[in-house]
C-alpha cells in the first residue's frame, strides 16, 4: 500500500459538471418598461425566456491520505442533483424560486444562489467555486 507524504500539504481541485434548464426575465420592477428594455434588451420581455445552463462545481482542498480523494464524486453528484438540478431544472426563476422574488435572476445572482446552497450541503473542509454558463460564450464564476 502506498501512503501519501503527509508532511507536504497537497491541494487539488476536483470538478463536477451539471446541466439544468430554466427560464427568467431580467427586469427591475421599479423601472419603466422602456428603461428595462434599454438596460436589459430582449431579456426584459414580459413573457420570459429560457437557457440551457451548464454548471461546473469546483472543490479545492487537501487529499485525504486514507482515500486518495478530496471528496467522493458520487456524493458530490447527489448533492448537486438535490440542491441545484431538482430545485432549478424546468423552473421559472422569477416565479418558482422564492429567493428571486425581489432579486433580479441574472446569471451573477443565480451563481451566488447555487454557491450558497452547495456551501451549506458540502460537509468537507474545502474551497468552493461555481462556474455557471448561461450560453456557451457567457458565463460567471463565484467563489464566495
């Protein structure tokens, strides 16, 4: 059996990718329709629009010398399914998610929402970062 050299701190980043579909509308409800259209463009249209979101969850920490892993990825997969996919998939963020009742569901705010849910659910000592793709070319990263 090989035991890792524990005298040297070994940090690694593990990643898990996930996918969900959600609709939203970007609008500041205290603004006029014209101002929302000027700021948010067609994303402010009254009848919402949808995205095929791609999510990358990154955990950075020390490798457990007994398992050789930072975290069992099958456990991370279940956490992401429960905390993100089951909550957000095929939902209207503005109407179905209470967190966005008074908060614009931009990709930035959605990434923070996801990070908070995952941070509460992941019980190991690690740094957490989420990368959320709204489109293949538009994405944000949040690390808390």
